[in-house]
């Protein structure tokens, strides 16, 4: 048996995710059913859900406002800076 539902989603998320679903050959409904099947199987949300740390919020702010941001041309430059 199938159940008809109605949900409201953010338009930008819908449009971006629809591109991914199309590439995978899935409809929006297929993707929602996959999500629900995974929840039912694992008895949990199938990804980590949490509150971002203050440090992460600060980093996001810096990136969005181009403040205190380092740009590296290669991964090697970044690794050298990190001492890796």
C-alpha cells in the first residue's frame, strides 16, 4: 500500500537535489522512499544531526564574508602549512 503525503521543502534544496536524483535515475518520491527505508532499517536518522560548534560558525562567517581566509593553490601547500 502507498500513502499520499504533502511536504513543504526549501526551493533551493529541491532544485539542487533534483539534479542529483535525475543523475541517479531517481524521482523525488523514490529518493524520499529511500530515506524512509533507511530510517526504518536503522531506526535512526541515517546521517549525523547536530548543532555546529562556535568555531565552525565563526569559520562559516569568515568564509561567507571573505575574512581571515587562506587560499591554497595545491593540496601540497595546505599540507605544508599544516605540517603534514
